[in-house]
């Protein structure tokens, strides 16, 4: 069973989800590999740690889980039961949340470059929309306006683990520059909108607590200008997500207590300065809540060694894309060789017909044999959601180890029939 049973004080780990390696090996045997194994205890702990830290420092908060990190309905249902709302980036994500029993009043829609039909769906569903641009709001002008409108601010800077996940700044496709943000709110006010929020997403996998205070200060400055120049007092300020988790052994976890203290202090001081009393502090964590809940289990198929050693597994870039996409690091352990010391250097590769198909390069590992089971850490966020059926390979099953120790299947393994289910022959 998971070691950390519902203890919100336990820090986010380096990806090990607390499930004993013997249990993991047995699950691999029972369900086959590749296999994603999630700890419900870890999921609950992560959410409660975040909620507790912010509530202690600023009572009026709302946490909207970013569905894009992992859209499995079992996760959404668990988090919703803990009090979380949902942040959806597409209509299918809205439908998944609704299907999982989330009340529409607790779902926020944060798309970018959305089609008119998607925006119309959200409008008709009565959702709060974080509009990515003025033109996106104007696309709805002939059919009505939302009850509450929020625009996404691009403050001109951003921070991310990789360039591809730096979500604001002059090269980012997201949001409205500070110099144009008042124009957007004026257009909404002139259209008859009475209730407002403001949104920003400036980081991804950030481990620096000070950074979140900086971005909070920036968005509140814009909120202050909104009130002084347009007479608009927003109901909420959404600082987005970006709370990081450590992927590499040398990385220290984000100090979420310090983060909450710094953000809350900035929130209180700037709210008082600009006369923005009663503001709700909103956030959209995804990775922080789910990344280290899950490990990805795979089987060593074959080992090839000439000038270099390649450990061939059934985990490829079709399933774990992040290393091939932008060089992301995921810790790997050999659970069928507990306690074995790293003694070889090898590339860990999959079965996909691309030379970029590697989940680790030049990695120190214990010596392995065909049939060994490996565990890839931090596989709860942006793994299944970014996977594909490339090379005709079905996607894996997902199981959850519940708080009571029982294991439940939360997604069955795909079959070749699933691959062909949308084709017409």
C-alpha cells in the first residue's frame, strides 16, 4: 500500500508514488505492460497539501484542477469529491468533467485560438471563460455575452522547464499583452458584461517560490489599473498553475508553504493598495497534483550492445513523449532487481521506428536482463494525455491503488479493434 496515507504535510516526491515494488511487480504480471499505476493516497495528499497551504494564508481560494494534465475521470471524480473545481482547455475536457459528475458552476474554460463552436458551447453551458484574446470574446457578440468574463494576461515574461512549456512572454502564443489588456475589458464592459475576473499563466514546472510572488504582483498591478481606469473590480484573480515537481534527483521540491505565504502576502498587500477587497485567489494546478501519483511500468524486451548499449523496452515515445519532445528527464528504476547498484550506462529505448524513440539517454542503471520490469517515475502528468497509437501500438491500461489497498482498473488496455474503431472499410 502507499506509505503516505492522506498526510498533506508530506512533500511531493521525486516521482516514486509510495507503492511497494513487490506490489508493482505483481500488478505488472496481472495486467501486463506497459501499465500506469496510480496511488490514490498520493493524489489526495498532493491536493490537500496545496489546499492547506493556501487556505492557511488566504482563506478565499478556489483550486481548479487542470484537466489537461490527466483527464482520467477517476482522478477528476476523486478531486471533485475533495472540493476541487476543474479547468478545461477544450470542449471534450468540459464533457469529461460533466460526465464525471462535476457541477458546471465549478468548471472554468481556458482555451486558446478556440473555434466559434467551442466558445458557443461554453457560453450556452454557462461556464466562466478565460478568453485568450479580445477577438475571441467578440466572436460571441451576435449571440450574447457570458455572465462573467475573464481575459488572459501576458505580462511579457515567463518561466518554464523547457522553451516549449514557457507560457508567456513575447514569443508565447498565449494571452493579451499588458499594453492591450484594458482594451479587452473595456470591450467587454461596453458589451454589457457586469462580472469579471483576470487570468494569467506564466510558468510551467517552476520550483522557485519567489517566482509565484512576482507573477502575482504583476497581475494585481493590472487589476489595479482595471479598477482605476475602467471602474472594474474583478471578483477573482487566477494566477494559473505552474507549481513544479522535481524530476531529477538533484532537484529540491517546491516549498509550497513558502509559495503560499509569499503569494498570499502579495495578494493581501496589493488588494489593499488598489482597493480590491474581497478578491478570490484562484489557481489551476495540474502537474503538482498528479505527476508523482503514477509510475509507468514496462518490460525489458531485448538488450543490444556494440559501441553503445541499448535497453529495448515496451515503453516508447508513442507512450512517453516528453523525453523525445523536449528532452525531459524521468527517473527509472528496475523493480525486479531491488537494491541493485547502477553499473552500466545505456540508452533506454522503445519499439517505435524513430531514432528519437528514447525515454533516457546515457543513463546509469543496474545491469538488466530480458523480462525485468522497469518503473518510470512522475508519469501521472502529460503521459497518457500526450500518448498516441503510432506504429499501431494500442495505449496501455491504467490502474489505481485505492486508499484501502484495493486495486481498480480505471482504464482498460486498448486493442487493435480500438485502433480501427473509427475507420470505414
